[in-house]
């Protein structure tokens, strides 16, 4: 007689990727990749060019479906969910190239990120004017608090197009925080950012972790990874080669071989 199936034990993993694979034509971009991100940590995903990092990020974010495997978020299978449903559950990602609305102010960009469908309805102001005004006021207060949190409050009324590369990354972070995330995935936050702004970004990311937010990041800047990451996953040829602390993975001969053996 078959024994009754026991429930899965509780886990501290907010995100689990299980045996994920994705091919594009004859090219295997992700091949049986498994890794996890623990709640309340900063977890980095690194690897040489062509290792599958961006494809993995896109699979986790829901931009396209995997060929096999599954993705669990807070214990729920989200493999088939579209990006907006993942965002509603608290899985938020940013992009390597900032996607601000250039002609709007910094403040307007952040407020817009937090608007609900109810506020966007053309009938809401007529049917529920007090509720709409209250929600708009709350959104404004939250947006200003978050801009202060990431150090952009003094630029709140400036057009987003006028920001530097690093400031745009901070704006992306503020927009993500408006959605009350459980997990933020950062795609190369240091790319195209000046060293002083990288330090500012690192300070902000570390502070958010210390306040309980979970953060995953893909990053080529090994100095930043060493500074921030509690745990590191190393991808090579589409799969997870090894995991551990930064010191552990960088002392692994397989990691050295993977970086030196794949041409950028």
C-alpha cells in the first residue's frame, strides 16, 4: 500500500529554480539549471559571457516560458504565470538598460509605478472621488519617501531624462519598491555607472537587505559582488556550476576554468 504523501518541509527559499532548460533553435541557453535565493539575502548570479545569465533572468521574470523545469516563488509554482502576475505576487525585476519615462519628472515616474487599475480608470474620479484623492495622496507620500530613501528626493521635480546613469538605476529601484516586492531581481545594476554612484547603489542595496528585502542580482563587477553578496551562484554553459560564498566560488578551479575557457 502506498504511503500518504507528506507535505514539503518549510523552506527559507523565496525563489527556487528547478532543472530549468531553454533552447533557441539549436542553441541551449539554459540547461538543467537549479538554484535558489534565500529570504532576506543578497544573492548574486555570475558567470562568463554566454553562460545563460540573461536568459535565466528572463525565464524567472516570465518574458518567455522554459522548455522544461519549474520556478517556485514563495512556495508557489509560477512557471506558467505572465510577468504582471509575478509582479503582483511580489517578484519584481529591473533591466540592465533603465526604462524610465524620460519626459516625466522623477516623482511622476515613481508615482506611476504604484498606480492601481482602479486609479487608471477614467470613471474612478467621478464614481469615487474621495477614494481616488486619498489614494493619490498616499501614493504621493510614498513616492516622496522612497525618493528620499534612495537619495533622489532633491531631483524629484527634474525630468527623468536629465538623470545620470547611476541615478537612473536608483530611480528604477525606487519604482520597484513602489510595488511592495518580496524579491527584486537586479540586472547588472553597476553597468554604465560611475564608481561613486556604484558605491551609492551598493549602500542602498545593502541597507534594503538589512531591512528585510530579498535581492538577486546578475553582475559582472566582481568587486561589487564580493562586497554585497551573501551567496553566489556561478553559471557556465547554461547550468549552475557551483554555489557558495564569494570566497568559496572564486577559489574553485572549475570557476577559474569556466571564466578563462569561454571567449567573451
